[in-house]
């Protein structure tokens, strides 16, 4: 054991250390590249209601997230709850949202939510998912 | 009662500040008698904070609505366990809980290390006392749990119905305990730097705490995932929410440390790396607490720089600067030990594992902060979806699992390529057989097959090595397998706990792979008598019942489940309409088998008996929870003290 070790210290040791360092850097670079690809492939623009309406036709069909306030009294359920239509508001503008699927339990009127989906050419928003806040968050309301 | 609680916290602040100052002064050598007094200050802090906790819990149990916190988070109709758990349901109470846990851990750590780690305990205790003082300062200023209620109320707001689940009683304190527990290793790291002690000393003080903190965070995260799966009704268990990420990142870093600390003990190297890991874990814990309480992620504009968020940011900044200063001042002490023999030695694979863990954490952090960074630097807010994390963490975790297998065949300080390939033949064969079986039953998805191959390879590698060591000990000591097994675990509980944890991780990976690639779902609107076909299942919707309990209206759908004509029982997904909470809550109905979960959500109902259902089939989810259980057992085993007379590390090494 002892002979092994002393053979590695000195000239050999420095070379080995360099090799390991280079190996580590390559792995790190690979991870970084993986991250870069990931962000490029999954980045989603996040708008408020006012901002997304200002974008106009530019965002039609593109997957985006929109943050708005659920207008009280605007929630309509169809087909025994399978589909929901509601309005979110922000910056004195409002947007109608159509959603089909399981509504998160945290969803209700008069709260801030984020909807993810795409603007339709008819001016309504087709939501693919509704994002509400994790209920165990401790942020001030 | 509230006044006494507030007074206790103020006294605790005084005691902890005194304790910190006295420890530092005593270490400087001038007033050694101060050390005892400083330790008593820390114990007093623990006692005072404990008393505050008792008082708040008592207030909750007696419905003392004179205290605002009791009004906001409890009600007369809550049962005792949930009343106690209200202690950590809200911001102030959960901060008090974390402060209390840190006080207890600090007291235990200091008493335990008083003689064992005499040289290190002084500065370490000072760091713990400073952290504790900071938290108590928050409780006394901006987050007072004993604040009087504005309006005298007869009834409280009660518990958010989503949190009415046994998992939610355990999940927050586990995570809070994990965060608090990470302070101890950091404290000893700072002390190691301050005292200039040999790099190896601090590891013995810290190992148990690192394992404990890891265990708290690991089990806490898995319970959180289980709760999300059964309560939230979207069919998944992890959504890479910033709150979830805040609990994951420190855990990944401390996992890396658990590996590289072993490498430091064996080779004497990686001292600086280990100090950095432990500090990073602590910083991420503080950062995570900051993220989830400051509102900064909702929008950079909600962060005002004063109040809770600002104070945490300030504390984090001060801690980072203090650590960096210590590292720079002591940099001459950081280089020592034998160089890694090669990449293909055990320390080489451990190093690679570390890079992967740190890299994964960095990417998760990047994704979590991306909206903030893009808002600040690009003026427009860009978020990364769930798929970012899955695309990035998936492959990295898979490589790490592969290393679990490969590492079993590496040796310390030796370049072990040729013997490694010979030993690896058996697990590789097992992996290939698994692939053949999978393809045979129809599993063709490339990622799933690759992932399951790695899982089969890793788990058989661990078992083969374990069996080899078992056999070696049995032959050396002429005992039966059982005695050899028990003796083996008692001689090196850290190692065998580690084997169990690796096996648990493989089980979790199998569950994640199965449910990620082969899940299916559909939605349907049904009238009584309709059948929904999902995979091999036929779900017959029979009708809806309604009934009322004292605090809610319950709507239950009756669904009969059959497969190929044979009855498999019933599922009853429900929706609750609470009297005090405006949001309806859905209770998912799940039929679990080893192979898959049948998961049914009641989306809504109409007066005429029509119902909207969402049905999911999630394969292999049970393996995640089983793996979590194995993880827990492995972690507990790793915490067990090594049986001194059994210790004969040489015998296992000889067998390598």
C-alpha cells in the first residue's frame, strides 16, 4: 500500500491530478450544456393579463403563462364540472379562460392564479393547466 | 399566557446572544471559565424556547383566541393532533418550531461534543448560538407568534382542508428539523477553520448530524410527495414547485457530503471541498427558508427589503461572507492528503458523484431562480416549466444510479479497471436479462428501458457486494449467515445503512420511471350506469350520494371497478364543501397494486346525477413509497453507533 502511494506522489501525482481536474471540468461542462438545452427547450413567457393582451396577435398559439385575478362571479362550470370558463383580470383588462380537466383544490374566486396555455384567435385563452400556490407556503397574503 | 411567551422569547434572545459572545471570548483564551457559563446560556435558551412552544401549544389546545395566531390557524372543531400541528401551520409558528428544533439540536450537540470534541466545540457552539439568536430576533420582532388578536374572536379560522391529512402533521417539522440540523455541521466547519484543527477532526463531530439532517429532509420530502399525490388530485407527486425545490437542494448537497466525507476519511483529501459542501448546504437551507417566506418569487416587486425577507437575505449574506473570510484566512491549512489514485478508484467515483449532485443542485437552483433573473436582467419574466427539471434531473440521477453500481467494484486508492470489469459481469448480466424481460412484456420506450437497466444493474451490484462481504465474514468467523449479517451491520452501520439507502433509491427510481413514462389518463362525463374503459379496467359509475357532517357537505361518487368481468371492488372519490372554507376539496380514490395505481378524481356533479370523472393509471407508484420506507430504515441504521469491539474494517477491505 505504502509503495503504491509514494509512487503516485510527485510527477505522476501532478499529472493524475490534472487529468482528474480536466475530467471534472468536462463533466461540469456537460451538465451545463444539459441545462442550457433544457432552458432553451422549456422556457415559457410569463405575462400579466394586461401584458398578454398588449402582445396581441404575436402570442396567438404560443404556450405562455398568464397571471391574473379570478373575477368573482365569473366562474361557470359545464358538463358536471368537466369544463370551466372563468375570467381573470389584471391592469384593468380581463381575459376569458377555458379549461377542461381537474381543477386544483386551491382554485376559487377572488384569488390570484397563473394559467398556462395559449391564446386562441378568438381572444379567449385555452388553458392546459392551472397553477395555484402550494397551500403550505407562508407568504404574506 | 401570551405575555409569558413573549417574555420567554426576549429572555432567549438575551441568553443566546450572551452565549455566543461568551463562547467566542472563552475561545480567545482570556476567560476560560466563561465556557461553562456560555454553555449554560445555550441550555437556558433551549429551555426558554421550549417553554414558549409549550405555551403556544397550550394556547392552541385551550382555544385562546386572544392570540392572533390561534385565531388564524385553529378552530374549536379540530382534533388534538391537528391542534398541535397548527403550531407549524403558519409562518410565525413554523419559525418558532424551527427555532426550537435548532435550540434542542444545539444543546444536544454541545453537550455531546463537550469532552469528545473539546477543541472544536467552542466556536461551533458560538455559530449555533448566533444562528439561534437570529431566529429568536425574528420571533421577537417581525414574526411574533404571541401577537394579540386585533378583534376578540369566538371562533378561529380553522385548518385549510388540504392540510387535514396525517402526512401534514409530520411533513413540516421534518423539513424544519432538516434545515435546523444543517446548522450543526456548518458550525463545526467554521470552528475547524477558526481553530486550525487538522481537517479530519471535524468529521467525527459532524457525521451523525449530517446523516440526521439528510434523513429528516429525505423522509420529509417523500412524505410531502405522498401527500401531494393523495390530496392534490392531479395524479402526480412532484411538480418542482419552488417550495419543493427549497427542500430538495440542501438534501442533494448534504448527500454529496455524506459521500465525500467518507473519501476524506480514507484519503485525507477533499477537506476544503467538504467544508464548502457543508457551508453550501446550510446556505441553501437559509436561502430556501428565505425563498418561501419573502414573496420574492411571485414577483421581484413584492420584495421590499424590510421585514422577514430582508432579514433572511441579510443573515445569509453575512454567513456567506463570514465563511469566505475564514477560508481565505486559513487557506494554508486546506491542502493535505494523498491524491486520488485515478478516476477509476473509489475516491474518483465519489468525486464524480459529488460533481453530479452539485451540478444537479445548480440546475435546480437555476430553474427556480430563472424567473427572477430574467426579470432583473432581461426585463421580462420567463419561467421554466416542469419539463425543464425532468429533462435535466432525470438523466443526471440516472448516471448517479449507474455510479452506485460501478462504485461497488472500485477500490480505495487503487486504479481498479481490470478487476472491476470482471466483478461487474454479474450485475451487467442481470441488467441485460431485465431489459430482455421488459422488452418481452412490451416496455419499449428507450428512456424507460435504459433507466430500468441501470436500476437492475445498480441494485444487483449492491446485493452482490453485500453478499460477498457477508460470506467473507461468515467464513472468517465460522458463524451462520444471520449472525454474520448482524455483526456486519453493527461493525459498520454507516456502510450498510448506505447500502440500504441505495437500494431504497433504486426502488424509488423504478417507481418514478414507471409512472413517468407509462402513465395514462382520461376524462369523462358519465350518467349512472355508464362505463369508462381505462386500460384493463372497466369503471362503472353507479351514482352519487350526498350527506352532511357538522363541518361539511360530502358528495360521494360510487364507482365499481371490474377487469375482464371480474369485480375488483369499489372506489369512492369524493368532494367536500366545508362550511368555513370557500374552496371545495376533492378526495381522490386510489386502488393500489404492486404494478400500478388506479386513480379516480371526482371533478364535479350535476343535480341529475351526472358526474365528471378523471381517471388515471399510474404504474409502479407504490415502489416510490416502499423505497421511501427502505430509505428511512437505511438512514436509521446509518445513525446507529458502531459496536466498538466488532470493528474490524480490515476484514471487509481484505475481501475487496
